[in-house]
């Protein structure tokens, strides 16, 4: 089960989004819907090539789609999730008040990047457009396969869509002789719909120039999602929340 199962530092955590238009109801080509689930959103970011004959320690080819885009060189991630809104309710005649759960206020997700204009220019374009997009935070303790954006085959042998450079892909390899399944390196995916609210460049004289970016959340955060290790490498993968059989 590739959802993270052990304590570790998420040093390979990444942020990506898809350029698809966000719609309500049933999506068509080039669209993504709020009414879908992680199992349907995942194919907008990545695809898997069905392996041929089983072999020993052969990588399985994954590729980023042409609609996937990575936010590279992230320096700091925010807390992920929706905090509770606790309301204190006075109880007259009692020595202490009680607490109830109020309506939760989704926070802005504030990211800090080591600023490279040629890499991060698109973020300000997103802010200016105000468009809602589907974002994916991939929490990972171990190194994954990095998309090459169509310039060359990636480490797994997959051919990525143009413009998708640096999107993080699953690291999957076939098991040894006599076992036709495969193993996937652990990671956990979280999805959210939102938009870029701010883009602030912070010049630095003694450190890397930085840019602060805030994302809004529209609705709930969905996750953690991940793939299950397949027992037969040629079959479709199961993608779900824990526990996954």
C-alpha cells in the first residue's frame, strides 16, 4: 500500500495543478469536475503504460499529461487541512463555559518558493486570471520520478506531455522472478479546488530571492489518496484512500 505508513520527513513533497477548465457535473474533454473523486482526478495528472512480460526490477513507465504543471523550487509548505473553528458558549450559573464546533473557515495555503522568473512566471498569470483550478499536493518521504516535460524519456521510461516538466510521478518497479506484481514507493495525494490569490516577490541580498504565493480553497480538501501495490503488474491499479485492499 503506497500511502505513507512510516514516520519521515516529507522532503520530496510537491505541488502541481492541471490546466483543465473546472466545471460542475459531468466533464468533457479538457475539463475536470468538482463532482468527481481522486480516482478520476489522478488521470488528469499522470498515466501508466501497461508493462509487458514480468521481469526482475524493471521500472514501470509513467508519464505526466500535457495538462499537468508543476510548481518548482518550493521552499516552505503550509499546514494542509481545514482547522476547527471552536466557539465558546457561556453557561450562566456554571463555573465554566462550554465549547461547540462552529463553521470551519478554510485557510489560505501560503507557499514560499526560491524565485526563478523563467519557472514561476505562470503563477502570476494564474493570479491575474482568477481562474479556479484543481491542485494536487503529493506528500512523499522518498524520491519519485520527475517528468521531463516532453524533452526526453523520464527515469521510468515514460514519455511526458509537453510543458509538464518537474511533475512528480510514481516510482514503480516490477518484482523478482516468479512474482509478476510490482511495488510502488510510498506517497499520499491531497486534492483541492482553488485559485491563486497572491504573488509577492521578496528580494534578498544575502539569500535566494523568494516569492510568496497564497492559494484559496474552494470546498473541502480530499485525501489522502494513493495506489495499491498490484499483484499482477499488467492489471489496472487501484487508487483510493486507506485502507485499500
